[in-house]
C-alpha cells in the first residue's frame, strides 16, 4: 500500500468510523460528556484509555464482520 493509499483508507474508512462511534457513544452514554469535561492532568491517561476502548468496542460490535465470541460484554 502506498502512502497515498494509506491516507485515503484512513480518510474514507477509519476516521469516519471513529466519528460515528463517538456520536453513538455520546448518545448511548451521555455521562461521557461530563467525564470528558472533568479530565485533569492526573486522570487524562486513564480517561483517554477508557474512552478509546468504548469507541473501539462500538466500532467492533457494529462492524459488518462482527461475530460475538464471548470476549465483550453484550
């Protein structure tokens, strides 16, 4: 894959999926808005990891190739 193809893949597929998942998370769990407002230097890494995990979970669960395997909470 060329660099240009990689950029196109990110721009067309990966980044839009992240934005859609973030919107879905905000709707499903509105408490995240407050958690994100209250990020501090002391908890930024922990909150970022949790937020990214929630977004990744949404992307995986709602992907066309998702097959439950018991490793995610349903």
